């Protein structure tokens, strides 16, 4: 019975650690999710910035898996280059190691205070403060779990069975590495595995070499969950997570024969023996980042050969499952996911058009008709799917959500039409005839292109979250777009009156692009209408917008 109680205590402490990690991730995502995503997508202009972005995101989220999946989604949408994504994950690996090192500094005694502060914040009415409170509660539970792990592992010091098992692992390092990797994989957290190793090492039953082998296994196993999670994704996302797994696997394979030597080396340094697992964890990831950094470009090319691009996907929807129609909540969630995919296609169309406009590159426009065909097909599939759902007897709230999804899908389809039939021919005309805008005119149009793409990304967030504050800001953006369009037109006419030859040659083109971007933004802003209409503020917002004209 005593051994059973020991195992229950041990597994309970590990479960509390995992729950704390999940709370931190959820809380930080709620409080700072949008900022983290924006920082991660924009902070990848260079290798160093990418590394730091991955480090910061992982320390905040307490999950390198979450960072890996997030950056993989950015690569899929071509917001981040594959090489920079590998840098992000190197930083994420170091971020996890630093988190483990901080957790092991012996600050478990502050856990009650941290949990108390988290509860106070969580009871606040502010969503951001509630998220911060949940994160603090998670941190407190993580620290508390360390104390419980220490208590749970105390009785195993004299256990003959555990001593025999440890001796077996000490004589079979590949088995020990696989065992530790399995623990990290099952828990979906290398941090949890390292903390467990730390608790066992504190009992004095693990040799230094075995500690390092177990840490190597934890690093290897922690890279597997993102690979599995990305299997259903596009090749670009698979390359990122598989590349990270290969880097860790090579690092573990090279370090495994050197575990004894590394243990002796760490003993010579002025480090605490009790913290050997976290020191080894941090040292391994720092060395791995230093050695893998110069090969990031080569790794990206290798991943492109190992995971080649698939043929262009057909127009079949990914998430619309007829079997889910009997559960309206699930069906509406699936329709929302499918419509978000339509929004991603529209974003890609706008990005291709903007790139073609900036670079006078007609090749960038070749994909647009194919994407527009997919947009048409998918939005039609969404409408048909939700019309079938409407026969199942929905609640009022579910009916409103269904209408909102259909309206958003229709507006996205209209945007696709404007891009294909309006913007694409205009940009093609600019590139094929070699037309040059004035410096001011070019800057105005580039700014409006960028604003339009940013507005679409915000609209995607509003569509999913129904955030009231973002919806109000979106209505104000509509006024800003109108003002930008009017001011740009006025400045363009001034340049015509001044006799600027470049403005004369591109006059109709300039005004047509302004008009189409304004129309696109009007469709984007429509995502805010149901939210403001439900609050009785839509009329007010429209009046204010009309007054601004």
C-alpha cells in the first residue's frame, strides 16, 4: 500500500505541474495573446530577432510546443520565412530551459503568495487581468508541484525496486534516453520531464551521466508533439516542426556518448549538484543553438527536399462534416474554422497583389485566379452547410451565429471578386506598361495596402472572438480609411494641377486602386456590424462615420 501511495503522490504532483503549465499558457494567451502573435510574426526580420522572439514567447507561454505550432501557422501563411522559423524554435528551446532553471532556484515557498495574487486578479472584471490572474495561479501551482514532487520522491530513496530500475537504465543509456523521451512526449512538455528528473536527482540515486542522458531524452521527446500536431497541416508547417525534431535528435545522438564527460565537466564548474538536470538542460540547448545556427539555411533546404510541396489542394472543404449537423454548436465551430480558411485565402490574395504592386512582378499574380476559385467554392459550401443546419431547429443565439458566418463568408467572396476583377488587372497594367507612380502617390497606396491586410487580420480575430472593443475600433478604422482615400485623392489632384508627368500617366490607375481598396475595407468592416448591432451602437457608429465624411 505504501508504494501505491507513493506513486499516487508522484503522479498527482506531475499532474498538478501539467495543470499549472496549462493555466499559464491559457492565462497569458488571454491577456497577451494578440500581442504575442503580432510580436512573433513581426519580430523575425533577422536571425537574432527571431531567436529572441522565440525565447520571449516560450518564457511567457511556458510551452515550446505552443510556440512551435504558432510559428508553423505563420510559415503556412507566409508571414515568416522557414529559416527564421528554425531560429525561433532554437530560441524557444532555450526559453524552456531557462524556465526550468528559474523554477529550480528554490522559490517554492512563494507559491501561496503567487496563487493569492492570481486569485485577486482573476476576480477582476477585466479580461486582461483575468488572464494575468490565471497565469499567476498557474505559476503558483507549478511551484507548489515542485514541493509535492520533492515530498513524493523522498520515500523512494531506499526503494530496492527503484534502485534496480535505475541500475538497468544506467547500464543501457539508449533505453534511458527513450524512456525519458516517452515521458516528455506523453506529458507534451520537456519542462515537466526535466522537473521530474530534477526531483529524482535530488534523492541522490541518479549518476551524473544518467541525469544528462535523461535530460537529452526529455529534449528529444518534447519535440515530437508539435510534429504530430502539424501532420494534418500543409507541408510548410510540417517542415518547421520536423526540422526542430531533427536538430534535437542530432544533438541528442552526438551528446549521448559524451554524457559521462559532460557530467564530469559540469562537476568541475561552480554549480550546485542538486541542479545538475536544469544546468544540463540549459547547457545543451545553448550549445545546440550555437552549433545549429549557421546551418539553419541548409536545414531549410533539406526540409524542402524531405517534405516537398503538395500539388495545389482541391476546393473540398476541410472542416464541414455532415455528421456534426446533429450537434449545432460543433457544426457552427466547424463552419467558423472553414470560413477562417477562406479569410486566409483572401489574405494571401491581397499579399500577392501588394507584392506584385511593389515589385512590378507579374508572376505574383498568377496564383490569384486559382485562389479566387477556391474562395468561391468554399464560401458556397459554407452557405449550403449552414442552410442544412438551419433545418435542425437552432436556438436564437445559434441562428444569429449562423447568419453572421454566412454574412462574413459572402463579404470575403466579394473581396475576392474585387481583387481578381479590379486590383489584379490594375496592378498587371502597372507592371506590364512599366508605369511609375510619384513617390508620394506610391507611398500612399502602399500604406493603404498594408492597412487593408492588417484590417483583415483584425477582422478574422473579431469573427472568432466577437470582441466588442475590437469591433468598435474596426468601425473607427472605416472612418480612417475613408479619410486616407479622400486625402490621397486630393493630393493626387494637386499633383495633376502641378503638371506632374508621373501623376498624369497614372491618374486613372491611382484613383481606381484607391476606390477598390476602399471597397475592400468596407466589406472587411462589416464583420463588426452584428456585434455593434446587438449592443445598439451600430446606428451611432454609422452616423459618426457619415459625419466624418
